[in-house]
C-alpha cells in the first residue's frame, strides 16, 4: 500500500500494460470479468483507489481525484499502454488529463462517465436530481456486485442492504461525486491527443443524449459508443460486449498492442 492506493496484477510482464480504475464504492475485484477477457493480450493492473467500497472519505483532504490518479499510475512499474476507468474513476481521469500531466498512456477507455452540460445551471433542482440518481446508481451497483445472489434474495432484503450502504456512505460520498460532476464541463479537454473510447448505456442519464454529444464536441479525440443493452455497471454486467468494443477500438488505434499470448491475468494495487 502506498498513500492509500493498492495494486493487483495479472499476466506476464512482457505484454502491454493495461491499468483499470474503479468508480465510487467499488473495488479492484470488479475488473475480473474484463481482465478474464482482455488479460490474454495485456498485463492488467487493477487499482484499489481511496474511494473504494467500505472506505472513508479522508482522501479528499489528501488531494484531488486527479492527483490520486497520478499517485496510482506512479505505482505501475511498466509503461502504460491502455488506461481503463469506470464512472467516478473515468471522471477523475478526465480531470487528470486536463491537469497538464505529460502524456503517459497510449489509449484511454472511459466507461459510464458523467458529464454536465455547460448550459445546465448548478442549482438546488440539479442537486436534488443528482442525489436521486446517486441513490439509484448505488443500489444498482450493489445488485451488480451481488450478481445471481440478488435474484435469490427477497427484493425487500436487497432494498434494505442498499439503504444501509447509503447510510454508511453518507453525505461525504455523494458530495465527492457531485463535486466532480458539476466541474466536468469546466475542464479543457480540447488539447487531449490520446485516442479515447467512451462506452456507456443509451439510458444512462449521466452520459446519454446531449451529454454524450457535448463530451464529443469538447473532446475531439473521443469516440463515443452508447448501446441500449449496456448498464452503468457494464464492466460487471456486460463484460463480453464491453471487451469486444475495447478490442475493436484498440485493434484500430493500437494494433501492435493486441499481439501476444492467450493467458489471462490480473494484479491488484491498493492506494
């Protein structure tokens, strides 16, 4: 562990390196379905970030989300070929890109980021909508991690588990997400030169419709793929389709990176 960040890795080190960053109240293990599908071509590292499930929010006093991304990437012993990030992790990467950090990756994959329209006022109505969306997403995340077990539990039990998780997260968890959301449209992504794939669900309110169009305008290097069947937690619930989209993108943009063996692997790193 280094300054609250943890690392886990999987596969021979001679392969191109892929680093995976989770979202709020998630952890490095959520990347296993993706690593099982992409680890045959990449040496995969999954970072356990300070905003992991069950953690506290003292990390906010220790640096911005972008600075924690920088701390995490500094732990990787090899040059980074592909950086993959989900939800709040994806937004932290957007802020990291705009922070003036020298280019250190060959390609980016951002899953289910959220993006605020510059024309949308930051008012109490936005706050209330965002809080409602936060509660919905946190409950969906619990169900995604439970997987088939959620189907065997009574709906009331799953709802009670979600409420207890929200009580534990508390206002600090929501505010950390809300802050990075409202500042998303104010960062300058126009000078980014790293090939970027943005993947999400057509019904995900954080990125669908005009939000996706705005991100595409503000980040010209981004290719945006939204599909009806993808959920916010697509890396857990639809890993096969997401891996196909990532592989197709990298085959076009980084063909040399997809040469290699066939044994999947994953390493975890704890921040």
